[in-house]
C-alpha cells in the first residue's frame, strides 16, 4: 500500500465548508515552486549522486513514513503551542497567564522580547524592555503570534552541516508564510492564529529532510559537498507528506492537519478546506516574494491579486524580513 494512501483519505474527506483554490494564471505554481527551490539551493551541479548519497536518500524514503523513526529525529512540539490553542476557546484568557508562561523560561523571555521589538511587531520603535509591557503593547492576539514564533524557531531553524543559509531561509519562509496566512485569514473571517500556526509549521517536512540529509551525508565523511540534486528531488516527493505526518504526530487540531494534508496533491481548481486554501495561496505568494519578486516585481505583485492575498502583503513582509 502506498505511504500516501492515508493522506489522500484525509484530503478526500469533504466534510465542512470547501473553497476553490485560487491559482495564478500568469505563472504556473510549479514554476514558482521550482524557483523557490533555486532560492533555497542556489548552487546546482551536473555531477551524479555518489553511491553513499543514494543510500542515505533511499534510507530516508523508507524511514520517514514510520512513526518510531520520526520520534527519534523530529523535536517534540513545545508544550506552549497546545496551551495557546486551548486559550482560543477560553474567552477568559488573560494577559497575566501569558506573562506567567513566558517568565518561567529566561530563554523564551529573551526570544519573545527580541521578536516583540522587531520592526514588524513594533513599528513605532519604542523599545519594550519587559514581558509585562510586551503583552500590553502587543495584546493577547499579538503575543500569541510572537510566543509561537519564539518557541518554534529552534525547531525550524536547525543547524545543518553544509548550509546555514538554507536553514535560515527556511525559517524566514516559515515566518513569512505564517504572517501571510494570518493576514489573509483575517480578511476572510477565519481564526488568524490557527492560520498563522499552520503557516509556521507547514514546511516542517522540508526542514526535517534537509536536517537529516545533511547529518547523514556528513556522517559518511565524503569529500563531496551535496548540492541541489541531493536535496530537491526527495523534498518534492516527500516533504508535503512528512509535514502532514509530523503535524499528526504533534496532535495539532484536525482542521490544521487536514490543511497540511491537502498540500500533498492540491491542484488549481480543487475545492479544499478554508485553511488548506489559505495555506496553498499564502505559500505560493511567499515563494514568489523571495524567488520571483527580486527579478520581476510587477509579476510578483500581480500574483498577489490572482491569489486573493492582501495587496500590501509584500510591504508587510519587507518589514518582517528586516529583523526576523
């Protein structure tokens, strides 16, 4: 039985509201995605893969569908995230609760303050020196976003043996996609924090594959530095499914797991869940932001309109990218 069969079952579950996926006509999604991989791995090679590299890739193909393997290589979901999700259902959640959560961990406090003082979250620029002030300044909704990013950053931006740049770019993309999902959800009447979270974690499959491939290539102690052909094909094949498996392992809400599952085989014109549609469209917009816009700003801006993403989104992402 195919490892994707259960994911397709989730995708084909048509319960609940469905939306037709918006897709750009001026540039096919596959071209945007290919350009994004070029951004992640700017060095390409015509050199064939070595035998050890092929063995590592085959090992991961066979291992990642297994829960026991994922438990060994994927960090656990920070306990703060389920607590934040539960707080959405509790109208009595107070600022004091968030202050208590953050102040228990000095490293978390430092990370929250760093993000809270970024240009995006603090555009006025008046420095925030303590968590109490951060919560007052950002509000409960804002502190949820900052706190989620702070605890997820170490999981997403993992060190890799060969390319710190790729790990950083995956982290930037996660944040950009999260913010775009949240802004789009706000306009469409959906819960912005849920959309933000699904955007933040949607590429955990790419991140896991990149981290594990780098680690295993290094263990083989070859003199051959792996380039794009060692990473991109397996990512294209397995990253969306791996993201879903991890989201399910983490016991994220069913509607968020479904949104991630839908990315495995979504096509323009498909009718999928509202969060799945937002994720597909926001992800394409953010891929275009880094891979298309530097070369053709007019085309990239046109893509926002075609995807029904807020037209000022790239300006927001410019502010975000200054200090993320």
